C-alpha cells in the first residue's frame, strides 16, 4: 500500500508534540480500519520503531507471514507507506503505528537513525515534492503562453450551453407552478431525473445536482410542499443570477459561476498562517466520496474549507488530524465562499493551543445571515459557540446559552450520530465550546472543547 497524501517538502525541524489518540483515529478511512488499527496500537506486534525530528515515524509490524510489514508515516503530510497489500489509506498498520507513537514514547523512541527502507521512501517523497514545485512553475509559464483566444471561445461556447439549460429549467419550473405543487407527487422522480440529465448535457452540473434534490422532495414527509417551493425559489434565483451575471458584482458573479458548476482554480494570494484543523468528515453518493476539512487561521481570523474527492467506496487522499495546528499556506478559490487549497506546510503539526474565538447563539445567526448576503444558496456556515449547554428539547436537542438568553436547535442530521451523545457526556450539564456548521436546518456539532480547554474532542 502506498499513499502520498498532501505531499509537501519538509526539512529537519524540531520534533513536535505527539498526537492524541482521537487525532490519530480521525484519520481512519472507516470504522473497520479504526477498530483494526486500535488492536495494533500496543507494543506487542511492533519492533524497530522510531521517529525523528523531520516528522517521520517508522516500525516493523509482525503479520501472518514470515516477514514483518514495513510501515512508515510522514506526519507533516500526513502520508503513509506500508508493505502490506491493503488498499485503504491509511491502513491498519499505519494507524496502529501512529497510535503506538502517540501513547508510548518508550516503544517509539525519538532520535534513532532512519532505516534504509524508510529513508528511501521519505527521500523519494521530498524529491517528488520538489519536482512538483518545478512543474507548477512550468505550468504557469505554459498557461501564459497558451492561446487565450481559443480558451475564450471554449468558455463562450460552454456559457451558451449553460444559458440554454437555465432557460429550459425556468420553463420546467413555470410548468410545475402552473400545474400546482400537488401534481409533483403524482408525476414521480423520473421527470426530474430527465431534467437533471438535460442540465448535465448543458454542462451545468451544479444545476443538475439541485434538480435531483428537488425531485426527491415530493412525498418526503410532512411539509414537503413548503420545502419544494423553497427549493424552486432558490433554483429560480440561481437561473436568474446566471442569466443576468454581467450585471452582478464580481464576487457574486464568481459565486454564481461556482453554483452552476463551473470549476475554478485557487488563484488568490497564498495566506501563510497557523491553521487550526477543526473538523474532518466524509459524505458519499453512488459515484463519489467527498471529504470536508475545516481550518481556521489564527492570525488571519478566517475559515477555510478544503475539499478532497475519492471514487465511491474509497477514501479521499487528503487527511488532517483534528485538533492540530499547522503552519502552512492556504490559497482561496474565487467567490465569497470559504473553499481553499492547502499549499506548503513549513513545520510539523502541533496541538491546538486554544479553540477559535466564538460567541453566543445569537452571533451564529448573525454570521450566517451575513454569509447569505454574499451567497444566497448557502446551506450552512462555520461558527464557534462559546458557553453553551446541550439540553433536550422534545424529540430533539438544542444548544442553550449558559445565561439562558438564546438557543439553537441541533440539526436533524446530527440527532442520530453518536457525536451528539459524546457532546452531552463532555458537557455534563456545564458550558462547553462547540465548533460546527449552522444553517437553516439547525446546528451540526463537529468539534467540542470542555470548560478547561484541556482537549479537542471530534464529534464526527
């Protein structure tokens, strides 16, 4: 098994603090790997384990064969290599090695010489990182020398196809409203899947995704006509924004281009900061696994969302342990959203010294409202709540200000997750600090800190 997650060059730097067990387990691609890695987190199966100041951790793990598995991890990536046949990244051996490194300094000693088999991979990683830097510099030069007229013509042809698709979608929405929302339940999902396919043909995958979501609403439970009308309104707004994009301010126009499905590259200035890794979670459909990683810049005081993708059933490559802080460069995508790309990392990660600044429940609504002004199609926005207590509320839960002033409902999607009960246990009826996503469906808790700020606790 070989993986190069977030490969970046790293020099010989002071050994950072070892990670916590929760931070290691947050890297596991699935529950099975988490359990299998935990069983290998003891000293028994390991030999010749060590670590050095550059962030490398290595060891030999006894397996079922005559030769032990050679496992090495670069914690600055993180990135992993193991001689086992597993196709999971990281495999159970890499997870077990990191768990042993995190909990037993005697078994994984610092300062030992790197064995040849580990050094070969580490040196190759650094060489490839340097090569990518040179290739990136060359690609910039190549892009500047490419035919700008040909690129402009391709962009114009695609814009024309999207305009035709948006116009057709407007007609479909008008037909739906003219016939009445109740008819949507009888017509079935097929008509919307056909419309979504037409949007794909128009090279507008963002519109196609919203149409599929629209088609799943009729008959989805009490109040579905209201939800259907809301989604129709948002799609109509996006269609009108695209058709009148020349009159929009550039940041909003960039957001509209992204929402209809036009891809963009991270072309903003690179921001070097101490970035807090606040949350990481995956979502999947039949074709794709999407990983979302939330960062917060300690000095820039801005949030950044890293996205990584993998084929269905396979975890994405990029993985960062929750609760660590990385000295790195981050480059934003165009538009008003927080999406960004992770660039060079300069030092090994260290533990978060304090959670990001936050506020009471009312501040979350204010922040989300301001974000909606720039992106009306935004489902949620990252916020940090301070001094809140989770309390039951009928069949659900809510987060209440410790002074009893305001409360936010916990989103339905979070009610069935074990992380909610972890949050309740962590609070024990006392105020806690919680990071999560707040939107029109409620608050989704992702990470929490107890009152003494002694640890960072992932909730998902």
